[in-house]
């Protein structure tokens, strides 16, 4: 397959088309050729290039790729597939939902699609895209968006946020996508297949649901089926990371101290001779107290109950965050969705199931099914964003297999 990789991030979706799994090892898939990849974030693009050195990376704003640029990169041979998922934070149902420039980058995906005319495409996004609508904001006489200060719904907060004032809502984003993908003009259009997939159904130890839209060019006689759920036990977070050396606050480790405990850990460690980015920062007394007092499956509400009954000082009461923040993971269950705040105790549920600390970046990568040799770039926040924004590689492998069947 000849593939264009848009909004590539650090390359989680790429992984599934670049490698295949054989004898519980990742081996290069020589059947696929990447024409080019595009990623705006410099550190993510650098990490992508380190992991896929023979793929041409265009590290720029996708809006700066002209039609001539794209045509020159493609050459004379047809394009089989475009893959990618525009930034999804604006569609997320967690926190604020804004119909901003990022939310409208799907239009750039459509633009490149029209230029390249691939036989198929794969478009990935968060579940929130299913309910997101166009948002039209109130503006002043000069056309500037008007704002108001208000609390975020469903969140205790001492710091109300500045939010644009909504004038009215328009059409659902999915209806717009269906309409525009179906008819891109000049006789080009795609038949769409949309499915919600959960990574934990495909061998990933993470309860992560995402929306995948597959398009087939209407002049192609191709059949598509999303991958069937794997008939295997769901992996828990302990299945994923129990072989990593224990560390405490302020510590790091770079060597394995025990052999892999299961097939998943063997797969993740194959080819890695050291552990990188397995470290823990330091905590304030308040955060340290929270970590020491929440049990598996507990979080903010249970901790505040200890404050209310006098077990813990009222000075430590948690006044911000959602109900499932400051939470400890449950070792015999899959991890909740790994986000770009995976090491931040105040963000959702990310406290290690037995150790008194948050997850490390490398544990987050392992849960996402990135092998231990996979590289990330930048400081902790940069690395966590690269991990949290990615499609889990093992899920990507399953999708890639289906495209190979369809385009055979």
C-alpha cells in the first residue's frame, strides 16, 4: 500500500502499517510504503523520525502544504490510503468544548483527500465527535468573539474560566463529515463506514474507546469490515506493567530486574536493552497525603470523606477536579484511557495500583502498547502528550490488517 500519514503525532497509528506481529515480535511490514507524513508539533515530529527514519516527515502546519507540494510528493503512482486523526481536544466531552481552529482542521484532511484521491482513507477521533455540533459565537461590531467568566460545568473550581459566549449551534459535525466525504466535487466521493472501537478488545490493557471512519472511493469495488474483537481475556494494568522495577517519589530506573511475566510483557520488551522515561517527580505535602490515603478504585470523593470525618486535616480538602480525579488504579482491571496528563495525580485516575506515586511516562506508553524501545522526545509534559494523543499500536495493527485484505 502507498500511504499518506496526516496528523501523525508520534506515530501510534503509523505503527500498525509499518510493522506486523510475528512469533510475538514486531517485524517490518515491507508491503507498505509511506509517501510522506505530516505533523505540526516539532518534538512529536522529531520522535516520529527517530522511530521511522525512512519516512519523509513534513514538519509544518498542514495548511502550508499546497496542492502542488502534495502532488509533487505523491508523484505519478496512485495513493492507496490516507490515515490520520485531526486534533481531538476540542471534541472531547471532558472539560471545555470549543469549535475553534483545531476543531475545524478536519477540513484540511478533506482538502488533502481531494488532492490525493486515495482508494481508501482512515479517519480517527474521540467519541465526542459523535455529539459535537458547529458552534457560532457572539461577536462585537468589529467581529471579535465575546467572552464571559464562568465555572466549568460539573467541576468544583476556585478559578472560573474565560469562555466564548455561544450565540447558537449548527449542524452535527458527523453530518457535515458524511456529506463532505460523500461528495468532494469533480466526481470524487467516498462511501463511509463508521464504528466505535475499544482498544481493550484488541489486546491493549486500556479501556479506550475511539471513533473510526473508513472511506472507500465510490468508483472502487472494495469491501470493508472492521476488525472483530479478539477472543482473548482482557488484559489488566498489572498484566501490562508489573515487570517494571518499583520506584518511589523522586526516583527513576533504567534496567529490568525481573523477567517478563507474560506474553504481553515479552512482546513489549523484545528489542529493548534498557528502560527509558521510567521516573517519578516530587509531590507537595497535600498530593503526597492524597496518594497515601486513597485505595484502589477510590479517588477525590473518598479522600474528602476522610477529611469530613476528621481523619485528615481540613486543610487538605480537595476543591477542584472531577469525581474520578486523584484516583488509584485497580490492578486486576484495564487502565482507564491514557491521556496527556497521565502522570498528574489531579488528572483522572492515574495513581499506581500499589506504589505511592502516579504512573511514569514509560508505564503509560506500555499501557498504550508502545514497545519499550519506542522513543519519545522532550520534557515530561511533551512525552506524556505524545503518548496520550496516540492510537494504541496494537489496535492499529488490527486495522492495518483489514486494509490489506480490502486492497489485496
